[in-house]
C-alpha cells in the first residue's frame, strides 16, 4: 500500500488545466467526430421523445421517423468509433499484451492495425458498390420512399475518418513505443 498522506489533492482548476496529472486524458480540441455523434444522439432523442408525446396525445405515431432514427444510429456508431480510435478508447483485450514482452505487443499492434485498415477499406469498397447499385436501379426506402443510396453512402463516408484515426493512432503508439 502506498503512502498518500503527503499527496496534495488536485483542485478542480488544476484538473481542468492539467487533466493528465489527475489521470485523465487530455483530448485537446473538441473533435468533429464527437460533435457529429452528439448531434446524432440529440436528434435520435428528440425524434423519439416527439414520437412518444404524439403517440400519447393523439393515439397516432410518427412511424416515418424510425427510418431517420436508424440512419442517425448508424451515424452515431461510426462517429463514436472514429472518436474512440482518436482517443485510444476502443475496446481491446490486454491479457496477451500483459503476458508477453514489447516485441509481441508491437507485432500485435501491426496485426490489429492491418486488420482494422483492411476491414474498413472493405467496408468502404462494398458500401460504395452498394450505393452505386442502389442509385443505378433507383432503389427507394420502404418507409418514406427516399433514395436508398442517400442513406447507404453515409457508411463509406463515415468509415474514412475511422480508417484515418486508426492509422494515426497506430503510428502514434509505434513512435511512443507503447503498443
């Protein structure tokens, strides 16, 4: 057990000015991914709340809003993934990293980064192909009859920042030698 009797508690101002001293990450500027995720979450909550109020007040519902909520949920998930890669907060399994040495961790960093980059490159490629086919054949959504490609194109567009953030995160870890 360590002696913390001499440790000075950090004041709120000190935590705000030096979050790393309090064991918190300094995320710097508010990244665009977080802004997109926050807006998507706000819209999902607003649409759902309005739907509940209207349903109880009029016994009818905004059934068409489900289509928008689903698209916003996809936007939220992809923006959250990009933010997680940016902040190095994504889910990982550390059992093997702790069992083996630094060379194993570096090899796993390369392997996991390659797998992530390949997977999101495939997502971008196949989602673009799907959006092109939907546009070519004039596919529309079942609920509102909107062009389906308008929704599908969000997937590759939102995968690009994840790809970039994953690469930048891996390069930063490699340079700091902390896979």
